[in-house]
C-alpha cells in the first residue's frame, strides 16, 4: 500500500492508513484518513495514531491540514502493527473516540477567510 502524503511532513514511516475517504469543504476538497507513523515496528496502542485531513482550496491558494488524535474503543493493548491494522480496518467510524463521522462533519464546515490587508 502506497503512503498517503501529509503536511507538515513527519520524520517517520507510515505504518498504516485506513478509513480513507474524499471529503469536500466549503471552498475545496481533500482526503481524510486514519494513520500511524513510527520509526520502528513497535506494537500499536491507543495514542499512537490519528485522523487527518489533507486538502486544497479550489483556487489552489490554500492548503488545509488537520490532525485529530483518536482512540479505538476496543483496541487490544500492545497489538503488533499488522494485527492492529487489521483490527482498525474492520472497526466502524463509531468505534473511535471521537467518532470519525463527527470529525468528517466538522471538516465539511471548514471555511477559508483570507485576512484583508
């Protein structure tokens, strides 16, 4: 699976990404996904992953980058990365705190208002 780009850049490798979806906001579009980055193959625990949105305004002037820490309600402690990835892939949006669909709704309300000089 190819890594999904994020800004600001992370000095680690992408362990996984899941729950990928394209979302529109008022003046643009982007991609939302759950992801984990690490510098080794340590077990995955709550607090090791986040939900992010990476988008661009329709006019190409503004980049939107949002990171929200999330937890999986029933993720077993110290899960090997492959097992954690498989577990999180199957977990519905409501299986996370906060609920991923609630974050998606918030993303769709983003509005860019340039500062007038």
